[in-house]
DNA sequence: TATATTTGCAACCATATAGTTGCGTATTAA
DNA sequence: TTAATACGCAACTATATGGTTGCAAATATA
C-alpha cells in the first residue's frame, strides 16, 4: 500500500485526527468509542473511521472489553516523523522565535 | 481555509512531494521546473501542482528569471512540525532503536 | 425476558487529490 | 524571423477522503 512514514504523516495531517489523538494522549485512562465521539461534533461513525486510520498508523491501540472498545494512544510512531525531520534540521535556522520565523510568517 | 500546521503536514504527507522537497533541499543550486520534472516519472504539470502545494506550505520558494522558474527549498516551516511533535516526545519511550521500537514494528 | 447501549458494516454523498492532456504565451536561440 | 524551450491555465478523469445514515448484532441492564 504505502510507506509507513506516509501512513503516519497522513494520519496526523488531519486536524480532527490530531484532536482525537491528543485527547487520547492526555486522557489518564483508555476511552470507549462513544465517549470519544461525545467530545466531537461529528457522528460516531465518523470518529470510528478516524480511529481506524489512527490505528493503522499505530498511533492508537484498541482493546475490546465486553461491548465496549477502549482506545489508548501510542506516541511511538511519531518517533519516525521525528527522525524524518531530523535530517532537515540542519537546513532550518535558529531557534523558534527568531527573525527568520518572523520573516517566514510574513508571506 | 486550514491550519498552518495542517497545510504543512498535508504537504509532506505525500511521498512524491517529500521526494521533490528533498531533491531541492540537497540541490546546491535552485532548479527550474522542467529540470525537476525530469527526475520524476510524472508529467511536468503533475510536478507543478506539487510545487504549488509545497509553495503554499512555505516549503519552497519560486523565483522567476526569464522564461524559467527557479525553485529552492525552505526547511523553516518544518520547525512548526517539530514543535508540534515536541509535546508528544514525553509520551514515547527511549531512543530510536530500542525494544519498544522493535515491538512497534511487530504489529 | 425485554429493553437499552455500544458497536461494526455497508451504502451512499460531496469534495479533495493526484494525475493526465491540450493549448496558448512568453522568452530564448538559430 | 523562425523555431525551440519553459511555462501557466483549463478541462478532464479516477480514486481517496471525510462525512453521513440505516440497520443488524452483541453485550449489559431492568
């Protein structure tokens, strides 16, 4: 199908998916799907689709217990993104917040 | 339209675009569009579309000189991705290459 | 046992995306 | 001046994506 890194990047490229992932990361406990979908404006099925994408990227794991399916985040795949980024670090300048950032945001 | 970080992530989520960006990053000189498209199997117009997406994300800049348009990379927007990642670093484990990575890749 | 809750599956829809081809135009070279 | 080169624009196609709804099945509760 596609690259692992591509799968991960596509997963986090969607803002809703990033929100879901974030909610799961900061949640102290694993959350069942309905409870997740209650936090969003889109339908449960919409959420389920996003969860599948996140699961496919390894960013969440789903645990079935009875009729409920508990989701918890796994940030490890992001290490791959971090590694991809690392190479380009030598090509960007300074720390965040310096002049070049200011100039970048002008355009 | 959409978030800056979303625009950047979507730009790099496509493998072809990552390749183009990489080629421009490692090129010592700015490259005209035709020369870029010669390095790929897709049409010049296909490349042009990708270049526009990259430009929209601020990852490249295009300089017109005569009939040619020279493209050069700008890695700075990746700092934003780096910053987004940073928060999740506390939730992943160890250095790259340790046991948990091995386990991540098993699934 | 009857009912309510949590979920998956499938079908469907609209739009975005990755790609193509054809054609016109500006610039450079012969 | 003619021909070749580099490019943008527009139209088009196929498929992916983000979202919906309806329905059936499994599990939990009354």
